[in-house]
């Protein structure tokens, strides 16, 4: 009889997903059943409100978690954290401890739950930790439920979501600043809510739902390509005769083998309490998407990391490789991660829903204006938060939003901004337009359909009816950092707006005074910051020209984008809201810079090796075969000028490949001492050198006999199912 919790196969899973949803998390019912009532209440409050754990309940909670985990077959526990590699990390410890008399007991104390001390000195710290002070500590983020991670053969590991900090308390991870940024944005959001007279809302939360795009390819083909194995993307490969031009894959019937894979992923995610909702084929052949229902932001970030892990690991069991890279294949769409973000009260009122009749139009418009102001003033930081060597292949490539950060609002809200800017009140406006009937005090804006969800996919930051959708985020990236930046810049806006309102309106303003104050402030905000709003085609050349005229920053590559993190302005902002100290911010800048260089360097080396050991030998074999044909026709006295021309052309192509591969090898190996210089070197010399090699290889792929070509081609990888 197998252990009931070891790898239930599809047939063994309860048929109703709701029967096993969250069964591998220590939350909700499990907590209620296993904890004394007072401890349960205390922990539930901690989780709901994002508070620190009360140490006095730690031992009781730890004992209950241990029993629950062991009953489910867990042998080990780990503090699960998110170092600056952008991945997750775990160091496992066994529950088993010797008792000293030859026996052993399973042990797990409150201390082990709350704090860990993985050595973990090899993670990038951007200079925060030198090896002599290498200690890093992990601390439980009790707002995110503890969960059991299932190994391939059913091994269960208890995972405790933790923050990771140095012994001096500096953040060495992505979670710590995220939590701080959530605190900042929700604190200042509450001030606005209070200013408008709401005393009932206890607290505000940030909400997040991330749509994940990915490619699935046959794992055997994947293993045949060094570029995919090492870099996660194809460095060469000529476009197949058929790509995505027929648009026959998008939302098409999901292939059976893929559906089986998706179903298992969903089961694994449901067990972990991850509410995945949507699945469909994406635009490119072989590309798919998965989206959850939104959750509280930091839980959503943890769940997003786990989702990526599950997508990758389950693929192997189905003979697939899941590619999360932003641009695995040239010539077809790359993958992104739409980051849907909003703010909500503790009672679930969405502060960015114009149709929610629990709050006034004023409230919605103030939050809207705060976001517009934030993006206008800090577009550079938002851009930097998604900058990577991977995303450089996608942004601005007419398949993803441009590198210019702008906001899509839609016709209705744009009309309302016009009206606010003109300072019209409902009495002074004429005409019958919907916007003209706007009433700041009323409880819903007229005629905004709840799902005025735009289909303008060219906008990097779009208002989609009741939330903002940041669409420039990369598919393989952790969403912790973009959300940290987003929360911080909006926190600053809300702070400035709240302070201004409090100052202008004074204590206990009359309703008329309050509305006049809000109206006047909105007018100023709209006039100053609406230049960042743009509803047109973001892919067009006209927009690039127009954006330049408006003074909006355009940072096409990572090398252009990252300096924004190394400015006094950024330092002041992150420090003012307690999100990152100067040193912590600098460390992040440095790591993002270094990661860019390392990624491009690895790609350069991989391509050099593939050319030397696979492409050149194949081309030379083809050249040899052709030379034999030419020699034999000449020998037979039947000269064949076409074969001779083909041979001459091939010899030339091979020579070009040799030269460009040598240039690439030299550029990749060059040692540049300082970080900024290195980033520029890789962007200016190595990336173009790789492009040149690729052009040569792709041209050869079109003429070398397919039985000599050493790599699976695009058609085989993308079109065969
Ligand atoms: P789309 O038109 O982009 O497909 P959906 O309505 O399907 O829009 O939502 C996409 C994502 O946005 C989902 O993950 C959803 O849960 C999330 N979402 C919806 N409302 C909110 C909200 N208030 N805050 C954060 N995310 C949200
Ligand atoms: Mg979307």
C-alpha cells in the first residue's frame, strides 16, 4: 500500500479540486484544527495583517506544523528563501535528531521555525557580505503559509517561506524589500481612505495576479541543443516556413499531451493552495499561458516562484522541457509575465475599481492620479526593475511593449482626465458626454464598463477596468523586484497626495471644502503628469517621436536602463520609504549589472563552442560533399557551373562564419575592469558579434543538407506535437 501522500496519480486524486485545494499548506482549516483557539487567532491575525510573529506562540505552532508535516510523509524542513539570484533557495535539515542513547526523535522547535542560519555565503550580495562576515539569517514570513513541496518520487519537504538578511540586518533577498514596500504603500493608501472619512477600513493590502507565458518543447530535442541547455534560448536557428503568421495556435485546441501536462501542473498547484484559473495556447507555436486568481501581493509572489518551479519540474515527467526564457526562439513571439496589480481594503474593496459603489469617485480618482504621478516621475525605475539580458530581446520588438513606460487609460478615463484638467464641475459642464456628468462625490463613475479591459497590447502599463497591468515584466523573472519598485513609487505618490490634501483642507473640512480641495489637487496632478498617458499604438515610430517630445525616458537596453538605480534620486526614494538603504540599493544595481554581463558572456562562450564543434564541422562536411560533386562532374567531362557556383558560395559563407566566430571569441574573452565599462562592452561588442555569427549560421542552415545539420531545427521543435 503506497503512502497516501506519495505522488498521487491522476486517478488517485480526489475528483473535486476543492477537496484537495491547499491540502499541502498549513493554513485555514488545518491551522484551525491543529492549534489551540487563542494561538490560531493570533497566527491568523499575523497572516492577515502582515504583522511580525508573536514569539510566545512559536513553539506551539512549530509542534503542530511538525506533526502535520510528518503525517504527510515529510522527513526534512527547510527555510525557503529568494536570494538575489532571482531564484529560490532551500537548505534542508532533517527533523530526526539523535537522543544520545542510540535512539532518535523527530524534533522541530519554535526557534527553528522562526529563524535559520544557512551559511549561504555564495549567493550574490552586491558587496553587502564579505566572506569574513558571511553569516546570513533567514526569518519566517508568517504572512505566507508554510507548505509541503513534493519531490519526484513523493519525498516531502516542509518549506518555510522566509526573508534572508545579513547579520547586520541588511536585506540579501527579494522578499524583504518587497514586504517593506507593501508596508509603505498600504500605509499611505490608508491615509487617503481615512482623509475621505472612512474610519471603518482597518488596513489596506496590495493585490497581485501574474499571467505566466511559457514554451513547451520535446525534452529529447531540448537536450540536443547546447544553447537551450546552457542559456535557455536558441542562439541560432533559422525561421521555419510557417511560424505564427496564420495565427492558428492562439487560443486553439490545446494538444492532448500538453493538456495532460497542464492538468498535472494544476493539481500540484492546487495542493499548494495556488489558485490557478486560466490556461490557453498563446500566440507563438509551442507557447502557452497560465494565470491564477489574484492574491495578497507577497503571497502571490511566493506562489509565482513556486508556479515556475512546478511548471519546470512537471514537464520532465511528460517528456517536455518548459522554457521560461523571455525569447527562446527568434522570429516568433517571446514570453512575458503580465503583472496585474491593485490595492484593496481589508474588507475586499478594490480601491482601483471605478464601479465599486462602496467608495466615492473622488477616492478612485485620487488613487488613479497617484499611479499616474508615480509612473510619470519614476518611469526610469520601473523600466530598470524589468531590465535583463533576456528581456532586451523582447521589449520594443513589436511583440512586447516598447521600453518607453506609458499608461493606457482608455477613452472614458481619458475624457475624465480632460474634464478634471479643465476644472469642470458637474454644474459647469455642458453637453451630453458621459464624462460631463461626472460627479466626484457620487459613488460610481458613470458608464465605465466593469471590464473596460483594453485590447491594446502595445501598452506597457495599462488600466484594465479595475487594476493596472504591467506588461513589460519578463517571463523568467521574479516579480518581487518590479512589485517592490511599483509599490515604492506609488507609496511616495500617495504620501505626497495625502500630505497635500491634509494641508490644503485642514482639520475636519466640510464635504464641500473636501471636494473642492480634491478637485483642485486632481487638476494640478492631471495637468502635470498626464503626459505619461498614451492610448495609441506603442509599437509605432510616431509614438517614439512623440514620447521624446514629451520628455519621457526611452531606455532600449539594460545598459541604458540600469543607471536609474544608481542615482541620488533613487537612493533618497527607497530610503525615505524604508524599502532599501543606500547600500542595499547599490547592491541590487551591481548584481543586475553583473548578471547582465554574465548572461551575455555565457551566451558568447556557448555560441563560440557550438560553432567550433557543431556548425563549422557540418558546414565543412557539406563543403566536402559539394566539392566531390564538382570534382566528379569535371572528371566526367560534364562541367556543372551551378555546382561550382554553389561551392564557391559555401566556401565564402564558411569563411565568413570563421571570421565572425573569431571576433565573437575575442570580444567575449576580453577582460574589462569596471562594472559599467563591462556592461557597455557586452552590449556594444559581444551582442552584435553574436548577431553576426547567428546570421552566418542561419544562412548555412538553409543550404547545408538537413542530414548533416547537427541541431534540431525550429520546425521540429515548435510545430511537431
Ligand atoms: P486579462 O484581460 O488580462 O486576461 P483577467 O481578468 O483574466 O484579464 O485577469 C488577469 C489577471 O489579473 C488574473 O490573474 C486576475 O486574477 C488578475 N486580477 C484581477 N483583478 C485583480 C486585482 N484587483 N488585483 C490584482 N490582480 C487582479
Ligand atoms: Mg493580461
